[in-house]
DNA sequence: ACGAGAACCTGTTTGC
DNA sequence: TGCAAACAGGTTCTCG
């Protein structure tokens, strides 16, 4: 799925097209995603003006002028695809929700695996929403520092890789960018989280911020069928140093090949020589 | 309380 | 070539 850079890219694309426009219709074509989409959602959101589209962790927030918010998560395979007003292309098999704007633009929420989420929440209840509670700091926020990360990892006996995927530690990283950040920080994914001292934490935070910023600048990574909101393809996948590069020489030391291991059921790519 | 693994679901790729 | 297993960007829930 979309990790932070992909979600950020989608949010920017959506903001351009949605802000200042009225949601004239929401069609629920299939409601059983990760959770049931409330049947009352279209009625509550229709007719209201979109004031802003924002991101928190990997969640998309579509804010409406009456204080309502559409809360969306793309899961592993979710996409938001813009359709121009004149676009008569038929909807596809996994288009579960279609939002229509007052200018005729449509946005379809397509999600093959249905791990995605769509919910309606009032602005005053957003902080307390079950899905947003307990989320860790935004990695690109200036407040996310080595000291903050070190404190979050303190005492954790889990491998560092798993700790960074935990959205309570830091919010927005996923499998790809964790692998990339660990590589740039020169830290082994297998290292126990609690062994990250202040010096390592600083390096790791710097690597996380750097790789995320570069990925956002590239418009994210397009994997398989993932396309950003504007329809363009992100190109960061061409800049992956280790992810999906099993068996290739390490781009830093060249003397060792990138290894793939499985940690808590997910692929990890790293250089056994550079990452300690 | 914590950490590992299963579960959710569908489609594509890989290996025998 | 054909079929089955493995794998895919995430998160929650259960179990030890």
C-alpha cells in the first residue's frame, strides 16, 4: 500500500481538485471493506463544501464546511482515481465508492483486497476516533527527533524493523520505507529496538526524514497498479536502494549482496555488511 | 503486558 | 502448459 509518501501525493492531488467544491453525490457500491461503511455516510456528507484535504499518518481526511470529515484509509491495495466530468469510462469491478463533485468530476475508491476504510466523523470527535488514537508522531514533523524516537523504542525487545512498522512508535512508515531508512542509517533490521542509543536514533531519524522527503518529491512509488490521484505515476521505486533488490550488489559497499529475510511475516531487504 | 503469528481478501508471480 | 504455493504497499485481533 500506499505508505506516507503515496498518501501525501494522493492528498495533494485531491486537495487541488476537491477544495472549494461541493460533494454532490456519494455512491456506495460495496460497503464491506475492512469495516462496514456506515449506510448513513452519503446522506451526512452530500451537499457540503470541501474545505480541505489533509493527511494524518496514512489516513486521508476530507474536511467539510459543516464540521463533518470523511476519514479514508487505502489499506494495501486502495486507490483513489479521478475521472474527468466528460469521462464515460465504465466503473470497474472493485470500485466500491464513487464521489461526485459539483463540477462533474468523479473520484472512485477502488480497492481489490478491501482492507481499506471509509468512515464519517465529526471534527470535534476526530481526536478521539478509534483509528487515530495512539498514533505516534508524524515523521516529517520537526518535533520528531532522535530523543523522541529513542524514548519510543526504549525497552522494546522486538526487532527494530518491527518497531518502526508499529504506527504507535512513528506514524506513516510501511514496509518499503522502513527497509530504505534502515539501510541509509546503517542499522540492522534485526537489531533489538531497545539497543538504539542516542547516536543511532539521530542517524535513524535523519534517514527516515530524508527518504520520505525524497519520496514525496518524486510523487511516491508506483507499484503494480498503484496510480496517484492525478493519474500520474510516482517514480520513487526507481530510487529504492534495497527494497525488492534481493541478490543485487549493495549500492554502498558493493561487496555484499542485498539479502531478503522474513520478519513477522513480511519481507525485509538489507545489506548484511553495511547494516549493523 | 508484550511480542509473534493469524486473519482479513483478491490478484499476480513463481516454482515444480 | 498447468496447478498450487508464495507473495503483495496494512492493520487488528488472538494466543502464548
